[in-house]
């Protein structure tokens, strides 16, 4: 019997306070005909793994177990727009080294599971809405987001909300082995 396939990625999900701020920001920038993300789906992708066979989940869970890093603060301070993808997003104007180190550790582990690292440069962001027609980036009142955990996440794609299911979540802590 073939194993079930899943669309998987590692992500950081905001705590309730940050999630509310992001949802309010999305609401303030609501565009006619746009598709806002449900507040429970707001996240920052750390590494997109693509469609993977079910038997690889345990390898990715092992990757999560091996991450050894303390939590850190991210300052989200800019609304952006990706014209080609028609995505309204928020992003930091500066990416902390801690975030880049976390992403690099995850990719190193994922490569050990047989997944090739993305070639494009990592650009941290949270998608607020899709199918948007907007103008340009703009600065916003900064949102302080303390990243204390990350998750292996599965996209359900079944039309229900939330669309993303956290398979497993790990704390960011330097005490991991």
C-alpha cells in the first residue's frame, strides 16, 4: 500500500497577541476580492519541504528534535506586496542572524532527509492576503514577535479553516541535545 503524501513545511506561528496584531493589520489593508488568511493560519515559513511521502515525516520530526537554538525577537515593520504572486505580506526590514541560523539548521537537517535546499534567498514574511492588487511597500507600526518555538506543519488543502495543521512543535532553547 503506498504511503500518504503531505505538503509539509517548517514554520513559526505567532502567539495570540502577535496573531491579533497581524489579523488587525490584514483587516486594515483589506482589498476588494482579496483572500485574507484566517488568523489561525498566519505563520512565517522557515523551510518549505514540498509534497513528501508519509514515511518521511519521522525524519523531519528528528530534524526538529536536533535544533539547538535560543528564542529570539523579530521586528515586523513593513507591509509588502509581491506583484507576481499577488500577495500582501508583512516582513522585517532587517533579518536577525538568529532567524537565518534557525533556517540554516532546518535546511541542513532536511537535506539529510533527501530534500534539496531552496536556491532562492530566504525572505522572511507572513502572508496576510492572496489575490491582492496593491501598490507598494509601506512601513507600519512595528510588531515585536518573540519566536519561542517552531513547528513541522502540514497543509490540509481541504478548504477547511485552519488550513495548516501543526504536526509537531518544538521550543527554541539552547538546552536541547
